[in-house]
C-alpha cells in the first residue's frame, strides 16, 4: 500500500526531528560541559590542597579519608599505582578513571590523580572512591547530570506537544479552506470569501475564487454562444435547406436556368449569412476589444431580404406586412446588423397572430410595429428569449440607440444606427 504524501505529516515529522536533534545536541553539550566543569573543579581542588596542606615529618604522606598527598609515587594507594605510572603523568593535569556507566546510575568507582611540580618539588595527590561506605553513598544519590538528561527529554516532549498544537492550529483553517473550495458552485462564487484566520490562506482563497469565477464566466460564455448560434442559425439553415430542395426539383423538371440561378443566389446568401453570424457571435463571445469589419450596405435591401426569409413564420396567420424603406447607405458591420434586424422582425412575426406588422426605415432609423386585432389580452413582455438578450447585448456593445414602446395591441421597437451616411 502506497502512502500518499501529506504536507501536514511532512511538516510534523520535519519539525519534530529538527527539534529533537537540536535539543539532543544541546543536552549532550550540557552534559559534556558538566563533566568538564567537574574536572576543572577537581583540578583546582587538588592544586589548592597540595599548596595548603603540608606533608608529615620526613615527607610522610598525608591521608584524609579518600584523599592522599605524597611526595613519592609508592606512597599512593595501590589502585592508583595499578592504573598509572609516575613518568606517564603530565604535571598539573588531572587524570581520572571512572568505572561503570555514569549516566543513568552512579559509577562503580572513581580514581583521580595529579602530579604537581612546584619549586622543583614533586607532589602527588589522589582520590580513591571505591570503599563500601562511599559506594553505598554514591548509589543512594542521583547523578546531577541525570537531571540535565531529564530536562532534555522533557523539552522534547514539550516541543512535540507545542508542535502538535501549532500544527492543529494551522491545519484547521487549511481544512476549512479545502472544504470551502470543494463546495464552491455558481451561487457560492457570488458570496464574499470567508475569513480563514491567516492572510496567506485568505489570499489563496481569493485566488481560488477568482480562478473559478473566470472558469465559470468562460463556461457561461460558451453556453451563451451555443445558445445564440443555435438560435440565430436556424433561419439561414432553413433557407438553405428549403432552397436546396427547390433547386433539386427545378433541375429535375428542367426549369429555366435563370430561375435556378435565383435559387442558388439565395443559397449563397444564406451561406454568407451563416458565416457573418458565426463571426459576430465569436466576436461577442470573446470580446477582445476588436471592431467588427464594416462595409457600406443598404439597410432597406437588408430589411427586405430578411423579411422575405422570415415570411414562413406567417404561414397560417392572417397578418399583413407593410414595408417602407429608402436607398440610404450606411457603413455598418453586416453580420451584427443582420442579427439585430432578424431578431426584431422574427419577434414581430412570431407574436402577431391576426393583425399587421409595419416595418419602416428612414435614414439610420428603423421602426417595427405590430398590431394584434381581437387579441384576448395585452402581452406584458416582448417574448424575445435568447433573441431579446442577444439583441440588447449587441446594441449595447456597439452603442446604438434602442427603444421599446408598448401599446394596447402590440409593441413598437425603434433602433437608431450610429453611422456616417454615404
């Protein structure tokens, strides 16, 4: 079974290992300094005793409990003579030998000796700790440096506990951030970012929300594009399909070539219309600050063409269409203009069941009015759906003027294109 990497476990182990090693090194250093201090104290003790305590008559050795001061090596205790040689001792340096492990229990014995040379006189001083009473006393006492080790172990335990508390204090907001990020949805993205106690986590949460909001916006743009495309391409696809079938029948029946060319022209216009619509929708979806290519076109001819393509919507209805246009030419993006006019005229045709539709174009102003005769009730909305949303977005994006006025039996829609006349 493979263990999954975890930052929390890694941090805990790394910090615990670092703290343990650091405290261990400090503890060992303290123990070493303890022993070094004892050696220094013993050295100064031996020197002071040699200087202050005189030997007996005829330089006989001085014996005080376990301490012996002598001028001859042979006068020292046998244990000292068995472990060292007089010639091997360095003057003024403490030599010692400890029996047993002096960490968790008192030593079994301790031998200390020093050779002191003053004014060409040699003195030996030794300390032997191995008799029964001394051994008993040492066993009853705990070595002082043992407390240093206990303090080091206690420090490691304390450090581990503090580390666990800190780790929990840090991991708890991180887990909250993880749970919050897992539950983020479209609704949650509109809410403010919660406070995760630490500025770094709050910044990370802000980045997560910003990134997901960007992804959500991209997804919504793609969904709008698909909706707009499916909505707007229906008419040119229907025109292409209908005229293709008509052209096939005309070829079969050997209708005059000029009539076939008229049908083929309608198919070509439908194809170009689909191309313009696609480019316009992509421009609206990407919104990269680019301006759509414009050309000089007669809006009246475009309106007449669109009305002809959408006339199938009036089949089975008692609706009269009145068109009044002029020869005004304007420099406009054809695809965008076609989408706007197609949606407005389609909306008027779809929401007029028995009445009339009046389309007027005068210069850069276009008005579309529908009247429903004997309508059971007045509609309270335009009923555009995607068409209304797309039309409003395009008009707003290009800065054109757009007005809607409700009447008792229908709607009046006005559009003013902002363009130079030719």
